[in-house]
C-alpha cells in the first residue's frame, strides 16, 4: 500500500474509529465501515483527492440477510482506489443518497433500486433505469429465479423443425 | 471572423468520398471481439453431458438425441439445441461447458417472421452453415464456472507409511467433501460407465446438501460393499467424469468413502429400513467374495433365505486375503459384511464345497445355487527354477501376510531382497506389502519388480499404485521377461531376464517377442510370481461341468448370470471379472435372475 494511503487510513481511523482494512494491491484498498460513518468517510476521502466516484454497486448476501453497498473512489492525483463497503439490512433496505457529493450517484442509485430494491433517501428519482414492464422482485436479488421467471413469462413451445437433420446436413453427415 | 466566400463549395468534395455510414442490410457491421453471438459447437469434442442445458437461466437449451452418434463410454448420444427466441446471450453455457466444445461467434443477424426459424442445433459451422466462423466469446480463467482441480486427499507421506500397514489415505473431512461434491455437474455419464450403475450424482448431491442418510440410501440401493469400494474400487466412473475432459475428475471414490465413514454403523439398519416380505426359498452361495456377498445382500433384501459357504476362515475372499491392509483395513470390510449378516444371511466359514459338502448335496437342500469362487490358483511363468520353494505365488503370500497382521498366523519369511514378476495390481500389492515388512524387519526396502510391459502406461496396474510404490522404494524394471531363476547351492540368487520388444502382436493377441541378446540379472533371495490367476473348478462334478460352457476359462451365463443349468447361477471372476465392482454387478443381476427363476418356478 502506498504511504499516502496508509497515512489517510490512519487519519480516517482517528476521525471515525477503527474499521476493517483489506489491502487488495499496491494501489487499491478495501475498507468495511459502519453504515452511519459512510457519508463522513466518503466526504473526507473526496476532500483528500479521491474525488471520482467510479462505481456504486451492491451485493446480495442472502444467507447473512444483508446487502453490501460498495463505493469505489478514484484519485486522479495518484491513481489509487479506495473501496468503501458497508452492510445494510436486506429487509426494507434503505440508505442515504450521496447525490450531494456526486451528482452521478443519481443513476447508480436508480440502478441499485431497480435491481436490488434498495431505497436511497434524498434521491427522489427512483424510476426504472433499464428494464421495461418489470413485474417481479428485483432481478439481481439471489432469491430471484431467472429460470422460473423465464418459464412463467415465456411458456415453452413445440417446434416441428427437424433440427438434428439440419445439423447433420451442415456437418456433411447427410446430403441435403 | 469573416468566412470565405467559397466555404460552402468545400462540402462538395464529399461527393467523391466514401460515405462513413454503413449500408445496412447490404453491409454488416462487425461485432466486437468478445461478442456473445450465436453458438458454435464442436460435435467431436462435445460429450452431450447437458451441463449447458442445466445452467441456462432462460430454459433455451434442450438436449436432443442424435441417433446416428456412436454410443460409447464417456459420452451421451445427444447434442444441445438452442431456442434463440429464449436465449439471453449470457454465455453461461459457454463458461460451464465441460469440454470447451461450445463457444459463441460474432454472428448476430438472423431475421425471420417464422418462430420455427429460431431453433438450431449448433455445429462446427455455427447455426448458419458457414466455414471458419469468427469466434467471439471464449471462456477464460475469470469466466470459468467449473472448478477444475480436485480437493487434495491427505495421505501419509511415503517415508512414514512404508513403516507400517496403516491405511495411508486419510479420507475427506466434512468441509473437504462438501467442497469436492460441489464440483460435480450431475451429468450422470459416470453412472453409465459404472458396471453397477451406481447413482453417483445423487449421492454426491446428498453430500453437498450434508444429508448423509440420504447418501447412504443411494449407496445401498446398488452397492452393499460401499465401504470397500469407497477405498479400492477401480473407479471407472472417474475415467469418464465430464470434468476430466479439461480438469481433474471428481473424486467419486473418496466421496463414497466419506459417506460410509461418517454414518455410524449402528444406524445403518434404521436408515436403510429394509422391510422384505419373507420368502420360503433358500439359496446357497459358494464363495464370500464381492459377487457372493453382493448376491446375498440383494437376495436377502428380497426376502430369501441365504447361506454362504466359504472355504477360508473369514469371509471376504480377495478383499480379506488379497488386497493389502494399507489399502483396505479389515474394519472397513467387516462393516459391510456385518450389515449383510444383519439381514439374516448366514456365512459358514471353513467349509469347502466339493470337499466338506458336495455340490450335489447342496442342490438337494437349496432351491438355487450361486457360485462365485474366484480366481484362486496362481499361474507360473514356468521358467527353469520356478519349482524352488522360495519361488512363491502372489495370492498365498498376500494371504499369509494378512493373516500375520491379524495375529492369526506366524510371521512369514521376509526376504532381504525380493524380485516380483508381474505388472498388474496384484504384483503391486506384493511389492508394496513386502516393502513394508522389509522396512519393519530390516529398516530398508529392497524390492525389484519386472514385467513384460514396456512402460508404466502399458502396465495393467493403476498409475497411482506405480507412483506410490515408487515413492515407497520399489524399483521398477518394465520391459523384461524372465528366462530362468538363478540358483546356487540350492539358494536363490536372482532372476535372469531378456528384453521384451513387444507384448502383443498386431492382432492384439498376447504374443511376446524378445531380444535374446539383451539380458539383465536382478538379484534377490526370493521370487514372487504375480502374472495372473486362474479359476479352480475342482468342486464342480463332471456331470455338471459337462453341461456348462466355458469361454477362455470363464463360465458362460446369460445377462442374469444364469448358466446352462437353470438352477445354477455364477458370477465374479469366474464369469466376468476383473474387479470388485463387476463382482457387485454380477451379484445384483444374479439376484434378479434367481428371483425370476424361483418366481416362475412357483407359478408353473
């Protein structure tokens, strides 16, 4: 880990208390922080040069009954990345928006709302971003069964076409 | 800024330039390099395992039978058909493909108003019959969905294990077993290969779900010798495992062992809950090896009264007296036999049919007889000197060693230097057993093994036996045939060999050719011949023998292991061979045959 990142980590710990640190490589570090400290830590990191929100995403940890929200911050000054992760309840999932820090978060939050069902307080733009006429639970939740949905939504059909015959002709096993 | 008067005229030059737009549909825009387009499937690589169909999240892939495909082990005669009305082009089918035959192309244009025109069985020419289709999505390390490496089995190191006969394969822990079970794709190609057609994906899934009682029920549906087979099965299943096409086969044998080792034997009867309707008929079984025990188990679960006759002091046949203890401890075998006895099967040991009781007498007391007497006679190379008392046969020696280890016989004479002749698993058993005895007695190993087969691949022994034997200090000399045993003053000094050039002739017949000018001497003060075994039919009266058909020493039966004499069934090495699981299968089919025979007799 770069010295500057280490110094910044120490500073964050002084301000926000201890948290778990996972070094991914020389220029990338992941920290797991409590939910109520996320905005403070993001604000501090932003002011220290980690000004670019590269990604805001979510992971469904269904067995733990939690969602993990992940913010990836990038510094254009030294090319380093901070991955800030926090766990929220999976039932009635709610978090605060970071639109005021990064306007682009509006779209990331819309996407997470659409695919995981997480509400972001302060972001009033929760219209679906990608899917049309979606009529089931958010599809990136682990309890969504794509196969079952597919079968329900698009019942199987019978084909009369002799697909094997066609394939054998393609392969030259049979003359057309 | 003043614009040039001629500026608009400049635009005219574009009249003569090529347009930057593409004339769709006359021209096609090329898809990106890793595009997930229509599929391509190499039929020669594809094994029809159906894993693509199972992983498909949109139910777009169905496996279709291809009648013209050759039926062979390790393959199913079916290929995937893809409904492009359903496909979401996620590429999971490609990422999980066990062989790597399925890939995606950079083709993406297909137009039709007919729904019928959206289903295809992709071939090497994609779905559009085009030679050399450009490939798009190819799986890489990151997208790979299979775990290609097996969970390593812990074994005692060679230096340590050669000091004793302790079982050196430790067995999987729960975490290891569940991890290994998760590698299975449940294609069932293994089941087709297993001579006994065990429900392998089903019991592996039970392990994954951590439901060992269910796993035990699956095992005992087809195999009452699971504790034995979980250790020493020749595991043909693993040779065809779909994962082995690109990685290491699922450790099916060790997973079977994990189930039997982790269910307490006192719970077996409760879990398996046999509830047969008792039948009147009595069946005699001659020989308590794998086939005999298997037949007894299946007959007992059908409600028949079964008696087994065994000429040796303990039941188990080759499992008790042949296979060394470091691979198959007595306790593992006892566990399997105890369950069979608990079903009411009686085992009479020290009772030789043909000597203590005549086969004809047996026929009078029983309604049907199953003979599974095995290959008990050793074969000799017959070279000069083999009549010396210190040139011994493999099976009697292995029996003496096992009896000694059980404390039932005196210590056999342990040679300081030994020459083993033979390249099969029995030769390995002798070499590795004597290596242990030597280590225990003299502190060092001196075993040399020579065989006709010219290299390790040609040798019939399992590769792991050869590798492990080597680790334990056994020296291998493949490609040598014995000429004579060297004897001086009545003492064995060694064996003289000549180079073997070829074991089988062009017709595949055993017809070894030698170079008499290329000779070698291996020193040793004892020689073991382990070049194969033969059946002993002396218990069969002439009158019966004359009615049976023998093919190369084996008894001919129908698929229900029924001989030409309706009440006489046979199985094991004397019918099929060559291993335990084939014996178990013989027992199973014989039990069904005997049941059919007795039921039809009842009716008539």
